[in-house]
């Protein structure tokens, strides 16, 4: 089977190579760490060391791993940790967050590449955050006797509908090789079982992302960002986090209308993907607002611009620490399923988001129910909701307090996840 998959991957790579080459030349993607990804050319871990390999596909999953790895280390101080990621931004964030650990690119799913990576790293356990199930990788791990666990697992209605059409194939290629599926919610676990996955492998632990949500706004990174942007205490700040097209253009118009009522309001705009920074910069430049790019601010400003484009990696958390109100992106156009609203909620930031939040359906629904967030359908409703919070401090503070209280009440998933992983460790 692995040779058939290798042939399929090679055919797909050949077919899409012109597009991949164009994208690589245009954005710089797909070129970094290419040898390691294609060949599994990762560092060799000395024999005799006990290794656990943690993987997060991109930045969000790497952030999740910070909390999990920290808890794992406290329980297993003598074991070595290896962290991998798939995307360029995920790898950069992993190297920044885990400077004392081995950080490697996740290999492409060719049997030779994944085999070489597993042989060199010699893990006794592989932990995948949320997803990233690849058949060759799982099969090679199984042949070498390495258990694989999925933590903070999700199974959205859309993913379930897609997999249910090929449930037998999915069970055989993927889930039969996974020893543990630690899911975020009962709904996610139920969908896995409906696919025919062995119920003995499925446990509900809750979401580790709640444990990683900070409640203290007064952090060194938030303080440094406030100083660089010359934000005075008490100024109103709208943070739009992890945005996608066309949300930036909508948010600039929402901001324009809100500034008529709140002339000191500032907007911090944080696109989700770095390869869109230039396009969003051009959009902001054409808006007529006084604005600056965060990447070009090296000393503190004399005065805060109306709009700051946060075109850096790893500073969204600090930006949420400055927010008066927030919007979480990927939620308005029905294509992406939303980005996490848990982090701003933990800071006590009342947040709004669009109706398309299936990636975080339970969190979004619960935050709305407790009064810590509001779902909006379009730019008009977003303007109305944000304007109401900005104009009513008591209502805004109450919403933020409800959001923070909900996040605190959900915490504890890290300990439950580590308990489940302990049963797989030799």
C-alpha cells in the first residue's frame, strides 16, 4: 500500500509542480527546509534517549503545544522532547517557543521520508495536535511499534460529512493506527464513533487551548508592544485577530464608522497568513488612515497611528492584551470555519465573530450564551455591536468578565490529556 501512496503523491507533486514553483517564487513558501521534508533528513537522536515527538501543523497548534509540553516536562523531566511543524510560520514559532528542544520540519508523507525521520528521532510516543493524520506516517509508526496519539482532537460537522462518505477507508488508512484520540468535546467524540472508530481509543479531555489562555494582561510582551505603539492608558483599541480576505476591507469600513463616534479609537489589524501581509498593507495604505507596519517600528513612536498592521509572527497574544474590544477572523465568508476566540476571552476581551465558526463551535456557542461574545452576520451588525460596547463601559466590562469566567471554568484539559498519554508511555 505504501508504494501505491508514494506513486500517488509523486503524481500529484508532478501535476502541481508548476503552481507550487510559482507560489514558491511569489511568496517564499514551500522552499524552506525542503530537503528535510522530502527526505526526512532530521537530526539523529543518540541511542538510549527517551524521546516524545510532539507535532503541530501551524502556529495555532504550536501555541497549544506550549502548554502541553510544559506540563509533560514537569511529569517527565528526564525525557527528551522533539517538536515539529508543517508550515514555515509554524516552524518559526516552534523554534522561538522551544529554543532548548529539537525542532524539525514534519516530513512529506512519502514512506522513505517518514521512515527515515522516525528512525533518526527514535520516538517512544508521537503526539499530534488536533489533526495531521497521514497514512504512510501512521503505518510506518505502527510497523516500528511507536504509538501515535491525537490530542485536542476535533471532528467538525464538515469533516464528518466528508469522511462519512469513505468511513471504511478512513478507518483502515488512518484511525486503526492511532492508539489514542483525546477529543475536545462529547460531540467530536460521538462523530468519531459514528465513523466506526474503536470507542476504546476515544476519550474526552476538553480543550487544552483554555489552559493556555492567559488572564493577566500586564505581561512583558504586551507592555513592550504598548510602549512601541505609544498607546496611552485608557485609549480604546479594536483588535481584529487572524483575519482573512475580505474581512480586512470590511473592518476598515467598520473602523471608519466607529471613529466618527469614538475619534480616539485605534485599530490593530492582524492577518492570519504572513503571505498576505503585503496585500493587506496595500489595502490599509489606500484607506486614507494614518497607519504603520509593526515590522517597521523599532523604537517607540511619538504618537499612535490610527491603524497598526501587525505584520509579525507571535505577537497576537500581546495585542489581545491591549484590546478594549475584539473581532476574530475567518468567520464571515463561510470558507474557513473561524479562528480561536478563546485567547481574547481569557484576557476578558468581549469579542464578536461571524456565523461561520465550526472550528470552534462549542467555544463560540458557550461564549455567546454567557454574554461574553456576540455573533454578527455582516459589517453593519459588527459596527452596531462594537459601537454598543465602546459606548457603554459597564456593559463592556460585564461582557469581558463573563468571557474570562467561562474560560477559567473550562480549564484542566492539559492534566486530563497528560493522564491519557501516560498510559501510552513505556
